[in-house]
C-alpha cells in the first residue's frame, strides 16, 4: 500500500528558513543543475542512460514498419511511453496513473512530440501504406526529483543516437516492395531530428510563507520566534527585492515542499517549446522571463554535453572510419 | 569483529572468520547465521547477497560467533525494538483512547500506529501530548508481525518509563541515509572498528542527532548552514574510507564556519 510522501513540518520550516538565508540542502546555488551524466549503450543504438544527481532514467528508442493513420498518409508515427513503475519510488503504483505521472507524460509529450523535434514526414516510406513507427520507452529507475527534466534529456539524446535500418523500395505502382537491410548489412540511418528540446523545471518557494508556516502552529514560544523571523525577512526582502525563491532542478525533498513550479522546454535556437505552470502560486512576468532565459542557457549547456557524448560514442564505434565510408548516402 | 567484501556464491572463509578464540571451548565453535547467508545442510554456507561479510564475536559464555552479510541498500523491514523516525499523518479514536497514524518513510510497512497513551507521563489524558499532522516523532517499535500489518509504536524508554529522547522532535532537519548507514550509526561504539562519522563531527561542532533505523536522521545544530553541513558530511562519509572520512568531515565543517 504505497502512499504519497508527506513532508513533515520540520522539513517545511527548515527548508524555507534555509532559503531565506539562500542555502540549499545540497549546498548548490539556486540556479545550479545537479551533476548530469549521459551515457549510451555500447551495443544498441538509441539506448540512453541519464543520471541527474540521484535521479536515473533510461530511454530506449525503437522503430518498426506499420501502416500510417488514414487521415495522415504522409506522416510516420512517433510514440513516447512514460510509465512510472514502483522501481522509481514506492509512491508510484504499477498500472495506475497518478496525477504526477500524468503531468510528467504530458510535459514530455508536449516538449518533444508536439514541438516537432522529430520530423514525422521523414518517417513515411510509401504514402498511405507504410511508414516507420518510432517508439520511445522511458524507464524511470530512481526518483530524486526532476523526472521530467531527466526524461526529456534522455529522449532527446536517444533520438539523436538512434539509427534505423536502411531501406530500399523496389518495383512500381501497386507492386512496390520495401526491402529492409539489417544493420549488419548496411550502415543504419539516423533520424531527422529538427531540434533538441531540453526541459528545465523551476521550483518556486514563497519565502514569506516561511513565517506563516511557523505561525501555523499556535504555541506561545514559537509565536515569539515568528516575530523575530518576520523582522529578519523584511530586511531580506528589501535587499533581494523579491519574496520568491526560484530553484533550478529541485530534489525530491524540495519538490514535495515547493509552492509552485514551472517547466520550460527550450532549445539552442532560443525557442521556447512549451511552458507548464503548476502549484498555487502566482508568478511575476519578470520571473517568467528570467526563467525562460535561464532555461535557454541550460538547454545550451545540456545540448553541448549531449553532442560531446555523441561524438565520444561515435569515435568508439567508428573504428578505422569504416562507418563513414560505408554510409548509404555516399556515392557508389 | 572483522569484515570483507563478499559476493553471492563466494566461498565463506570460515577458518579466518572463526579464528582461534573459540577452539578452546568444549563443544566446538558455535556459529550463528545472520541475514544474507544460506545454510545448505550439513555444512555448506553460501552467501546470497553482495556486501561485507561481518562477524561479531561474543566473548562472554556461551561463546558464539555471528556471521552475516551487511548491505547498505534495500527497504527497511520493521523489527521490534528498532527506533524509527516517523511523521504523524492522522489521528483516530475517541477522546479517551486515541491513536496517531505515523508514516514511516522508506519502510516496507509504511504506516505505524502510535497510541496517545504510549508516551512518558501519559497516564492521565490531560498530560498526553497533542500532536498535529506533520509532527516528527522519534519512536520505538513495540510490536510488529507480518500478520499484524502495521507496526505499533511507543515513545518512551522501555526500561525507565521516562522520555529518554523519544517523542516529538522540534526544530532541526530530517535527511535520508541508507538503512545500512543508519544501522552503523546506531551500532555500539567501535562495533564497526574505530570512530564513526558522528564521533568525528562531535569533536568539531556541537549538535544533536537522532537516527531512525528506517534510514532517516534528524540533526539540530547552531545554525541552518551548520545543520546542512553536518547532513552533507554524514551522507558523504558513507562511501569514504575512515582516513579520508575524517579529513572530508573537517573540510566540510570548516567550509561552513568560514562564511
């Protein structure tokens, strides 16, 4: 019988108090990402292992040939499956989607599929008859906050890394035949990835609530503390000129305690792919703009890392430059 | 007390484990098997978990040696007499007899039952504590069985009937550690050879600590910054050898003092 994790009053009070002193529990600065590690499978194409701090996500991209939808004969299929198993955290139940899980799959769907990261028209083989169905399976292995960020990075990197088998079409008219060449026979073909979306989640803490959270308990000795805290905070506010603490890449503990969040997906073309805001906290225009700017910066950094890792993987696979020589698009 | 890394299926070096201490007894060496070791009769012992093979020798008669495989992972399984850190999430019962529902994070049985009479000085209904939801309690598991389902908790020292550090915790901060580390922190001094991270920290800075076997610790100290530093030190120390651990702890605490 798994339950939602309930943060205690102690954690709530402490985190808010620490944030007014501009301290995070893992000693990061407010806009600092956790250590990000991306690694690719050495045997298969399109299998990515992403570690964001203690959060760990594996994405696997696969492709098969199917019939396109009748109303979209020129488009291939692209499906992202994000089912969270109890392996990630005991709060997730197998086979039953929690609200959090729905939000996560929705954001990933919006970030990658609906932003057109993968050109589905390029997946068409014979219009109305045959197309590629690309499938991204996301497995959440460990949950320490930032599941959607890690999943988005994993799928983006997976799409870049994936290679589908080369195909040729023979014959004319209704007697056309599709020949699939196994990857042992011909160099497989990369997918047409148009841009690399990277999702960044910002967590908002209303540090003014720090005092109200304490005064929520009606004890005399604590009431005295509140007065002192209030005085301190007012001084803080004058310095910072804001009562909102904005944290990048929250841990699970921070996620449970935050008052609001915003997920921004951006790419290196400085495009915002999607914005999703949750929680019951209103956010200023200024904060929204600065978050978008910060998201673009993170996207640039993460994309750089993905490309670096891809290059390393390529170098490891491509011994003696044979893959380049044998590419399908070369002249024969 | 000795320990070495062992993998499932490895042979257990029984001779070195038992040593010569027990040979002088009349009945021959007595070995008790702890978790992670499978006994295939008549005399095959097989480790079935990866971890450190740990032996505890009882020097007082009857002499015996306990061997088990110590791992730091896994989910906490409640056991009677374990101390845990939980959060009050509800209350039920009438005024005469009411119970708190306590969530035990990281536990295989996630909810414990704490009677409002299971506190020190709780004989009268007027002296019983009134805990609101979200309160953190340090409690002892007084009864648990798989059939019972929910562990029963108590918040007083069993021997003295007094508070003894149990009950509501105020201030400070909670943090997660592995259940292996929680076990090590609670072990008697020197059981794992040499001083622990708590000893190293205690030399540098005054602080309060409560360790729950369910892999949670509670820390309170002079400031937010210091509490964060102490938590970081304890979490990081788990994966460091002893010499490096003390150095690292000193560095973290000094870093927190500087600013």
